[in-house]
């Protein structure tokens, strides 16, 4: 066993991956989680034959690192690939579900965009780079692709990934790959084509959209089952540095000493008294907005739904003035989510677009959603299964000026040797990003010097 002893606060996917990597490399590591189970935002719930996801529904595997990590965990055995039909994604336009084009011919023929919008997109390669180093996603999309693509593609896409609005997010921080395309190639279209060719040349792994037989929860459960020291039901209230070593205090007990501490707690859970923080640093972190979101699962008998639900789901652009952000066709997406002869839908409501709707009572939310579903996909009657999860704070918004927040993290870490802040508030919000960041952090801690 090597000399360092590391404490990890929070069994979110970042903390779990970091702990697992450290332990694998023979470092002593103790994980503290305030709840009675691992996973943080990742939570799958089985009720009779309905298998629902309260947080993330899918993991996009596009890097070898993630592919290999799942293999190492032995999770390839229970891996579920998304139904190939899920490559079809719908966007609502004038109350009708239109398939998002996936090829040049479908792009030409689609009714999702007008001819003017299609011609406007063709101008994209000739539009110069932005002079603004920190533009919003909305500014970027409007300038490069035009209003209509912003409204009917980018706006719903941002709602689907970040539960937010393109006006609220920084392109560079929230969608760094898109930012790079503009910077490197001067064009999204040219950059995407060249990037695709490059990926083929490098023989990179094919992208997979996945879950597991018993839902995404299998991932944190599997990692946690391999950890030797986990304290559940243990909320860390304070961390203190004494003589170059760290001590952690819960309500009942003090733990330590530790050489390093990883805080995988969402920013809003970092109490001002948890570790020494200036008022301005604390305020900057607390100003990162996590919009409220409600997730509703509805089960219907197949004959209650007129739409074939032959795709991933649909997203609703803001300009359509509706009460939901979109819905996943969960039982089309993965097998085993609903009883035979039934459909499971997962509907999202609220977010940065309509935060006031997220916190309504379940009955009110159910009513709003049923009205939308009956208009959009021809749902008839009441659901045979209904379930509602409210996230008062869902996903951190990487706003413009996020550099200051990132600098604050670096400043705090420099002032407190051995302390690391890690989670979806930094370097990407997706489960894949968090796994990669957890692994990288473990490697950084392993190679850092002892104080
Ligand atoms: C509704 C929703 C849908 C999503 N959909 C997708 C999707 O489809 N695909 C995708 O890739 N991503 C999705 N995401 C994003 C992704 O799930 C999250 O960004 C990611 O899981 C966050 O992981 P994390 O490591 O930051 O930890 P978190 O999940 O934030 O977990 C932090 C953990 O720390 C614990 N903790 C906090 N403070 C303390 C303390 N003081 N002491 C002890 N423990 C503490 C908490 O209890 C929690 O378990 C979604 C997120 C949400 C909310």
C-alpha cells in the first residue's frame, strides 16, 4: 500500500470512478456518501415491471477510455445497446413530430426546416469566426446557422441535454467540441466532415448509446461493490487541515488523517463553513445556476397511443409555446422497461426554460403533460402507470464568464494543498465526461507530491 490516504466525499459517478481507480492502483481510499446508496444523480427504480430512470437515461460511449472501463467492470455482459430505431429523433414543429434529418437527402426533403433555412445553412462555411471569445450557444447558432436552425434544432437540443436555454449557456464551456470546430476549421460543416474522416482514419471505436439490463444504476452499484471502504449515511459537514493533513467531520465522528480530499459534492451543497473560503469565492460558486426539473414517467397500454413511438423521443422548441421540454420513448429505446403490451414514456418539464412548471404538484404536472401528449402523439385516456421525480437543482449551467468559476476552483485548490473539487460542474456534465474526469483526477492525485 502506498503512503497517501485519500478521502472522497460524495459517491456520484466522478467520486466513485476516482475512488475505484485509486484503489486499483493500491492507494488507500475511503468514500463518504450522505445517502444510503451510491450513484448521486444516477438512479434506476423498478416498480412491478416498470423500469424507470430518475436521472440520466443513456450513456454515450464514444471514447476507448469509457469502453475499456465498462469492460474492466465486467458490465459488458449486462450492457444494453439502444434500439437502432432510436437513431430517429423527432422535433415538434407546428404541433407535429418531424424526424430530425440524418442524411443529406433527408435534410433536403425535411419539413422541419423551410427552404430559406436550408439555404441559410449552406452559407455556414463562408461565415467568419466570432470575435467574441465567450459567446452564448444562441449567439453562435444564430450567426452561423440562422434563426430557424437556432429555434428548431439548437434550442430543443440544449433543452434535451442541459435542461436549459441556449441563451443561458457559454458555447466554449458547454459545447467545447462545437467551439473547437469553429476555431480550428472556421466552419461546423467542414469541421464535422473532416473530423469524421479523421476518426475513421484513426480507427476510433464506433459510438454506442447504452444502458444496462437493470438500468444505469448498475454502473454505480458495480463500482461501489468493488470498493473496500465506503461510509454510507455519512454527511461530511466540515473538512479541516491540520499540520499538512486533512480531517473530515460528520455529525457523529471525525475521520482522518488524510493526505488528500476529493469533494464530489454539487456546488450548492458546499456549505460556506465546510472549508476556508472567501466570501467572493463562495458567492461565485453559489451563483452557478442548477435549474429545477421534473421527470415524469407515464405508462400506457399500446392501444392508448396513436403514434408508433418509432424513435428515441421528441424535443419541443421554445417557440412552440408548450408546457414540456420533450419526452423519451423509453420502452422503444431499451428492452425490458415496460410490461408486455405497454409503452413507457419519460417526460421532462421545467428546466431553465420554464422553471416555474417544474415545482408544481404532481397532479397539476400530470394534467399538463397528458394534454400535451394527447395533442402531440395521440395519447388516449389516463396512464396505467405514473411516477414523478422533482429535481430542485438538476444540471449546472456553464454560463458565459464560467472562466471565473473555473479559476475559483483552481484558487481554492492552490490555497488548500491536497484538496480537489470534482464533479459535473467542471469539464462536462455527461456521465461519460464524469467517468473520464474521475479517472484523470485519480492519476493526478497518485502522481502529486505529498505535503
Ligand atoms: C434529470 C437528469 C438527467 C440526466 N440525463 C443524462 C443523460 O441521459 N446522459 C448523461 O450522460 N448525463 C445525464 N445527466 C447528467 C449526469 O447524470 C450528471 O451530470 C452526473 O451523474 C453527475 O455526477 P457527479 O459525479 O457530478 O455527482 P452527483 O451525481 O452530483 O453526486 C454527488 C454525490 O455527493 C453526495 N454528497 C454531496 N454532499 C455530500 C457531503 N457533504 N457528504 C457526503 N456526501 C455528499 C450526494 O449525496 C451525491 O450522491 C442527467 C442529469 C439529470 C439530473
